[in-house]
């Protein structure tokens, strides 16, 4: 029964000073941190589209991903996570056990990043599992990273490596929250976005928002070993997978050259103990350009995942 499930859930969640009204009321009342602005993002995951429950995708992994993708959005804004609310439509058959496992996945990641679970909603129906997470963060006034700030002359820096995420990393999402907060506190960032739909597609979105053109040096794109494995299976290239697979949830940053070089030099020092790579530059113009190792340039068509609607 829903009542039993909600009672179990509420009993597990600790009190948090950011909640002025305790869990269990009609709505959450949050105490916003003094002098900071509130950042809000929401994501929905659907069984059959974003995951397929089974031995390779347990419910706990779905819970982890549901919160992680929203935390990745906060990271892309340079925001500190504060709270989350979660709504789930659970299958009528077996929904209670499924919901409890999902909650454990959410709970573990929330504790890791200091997120208070402030409430949500549960429904039972005859359809597949659907889960929606709203994450709330905060930033000092006027400091939120945006997509529209890239400037000609900026360098394009990325965290981590790209491609092949469907071999398992699309579930074990690592939101770059700590890295983003460290970067925001130490380096100038003109624009940022996270890579959810594809490196080339998400970079193109940043360039479009900024009214600029992005030049990607293909030889410098960090390719994940999973992209190589996928290429050997489907006959594609690892670079194509890196540019278009998506679900990497790495950060793409446009930075002044001096700041970008200083950031890359800081790679390997906690919490920046991950690869940091300059993959290109920002120029006047529009769209994306691919540059080969010998300096040849050609237009680059953005590739990635886009939800499609029937006419």
C-alpha cells in the first residue's frame, strides 16, 4: 500500500536544518542559504527509453541515475546541491519492493553529496516505471554558470572522456558536482553545459546560445575505452561514438585561455583528480567546425540523442 511505503520512506530520512517544515506535510518549506540564489532543475526517466529493468539494470541503479542526472545539471550551473523531491509512477504489480530499492539508490547518492530529500509523490498504475526528480541547488548571487557566455578566443575544456556510455556508464552516472564547485571557486568560466545528449550536440547548443562557433580539434577529443569497445562491435569509429553517444554527463566549459590552461594543469589534484582536456576554441560565427591534426577544417554536424514526436 502507498501509505506503508510512504511511512517507510519518511522513517528513513534524517532531519535537516534546511527543511523548516519536517517531511510528511503537503509541501516542503526550505530555508534558502543567505546571500545565495536558488537553482532548480527537473528530469524524467522512463522505463523502455532511459533504462530497461533487469539483471543489468536493478532498481537501485535507476534510483541512482534519477538523482545523478539532475545533480549533473546543477554541476553545469556551478551550483551546490541542497535538496531534491522525487515523483514516481510505480507499476501496480511489485511496485512496493521496486520503490524501496529505487529509494535506496537515491538515498545513497543524496548522502554522498549532502542533498536533503525534501518530499515527492508516489502513484501506482498499469504502465512502466516512470521517475521524475527535481533537484534544488544554490549559487552566490550573479555567479551561476550559463550556456550563453562563450566568447571568441575562449578555449573549450572538458572533464573526463566520452563515448560508449550504453555499455553501463549511462546507469552509473558520476555527476561532476565536486569538480564544478572546485572549478567555480578557483577559475573563470564563461559558459558551461553538461554532456547528456552528445558531446557535439551539447557543445552546439552552447555555441548557439552564445552566438559563437566552436572548433573541435578531433585528435584532442578524449575517447573513453567504452567507445572503442562499441566501435569494434558495430563497425563505427570510436571518435564518432565520443562525439555523438551522449549520457557521458561530463562538463563542457568555455574558459579564458589562461584560466583553461591553469585548470588543465590542476588535473590530478583532488577534487580535480580526473582528466581535464582542451579540445578546441571558440570563434566568431555559428555552428561547429572539425579540425584534423593537419589543420584541415570542415563543418561538423552535431550528433546525439533527441526525443522525437510523431506528427
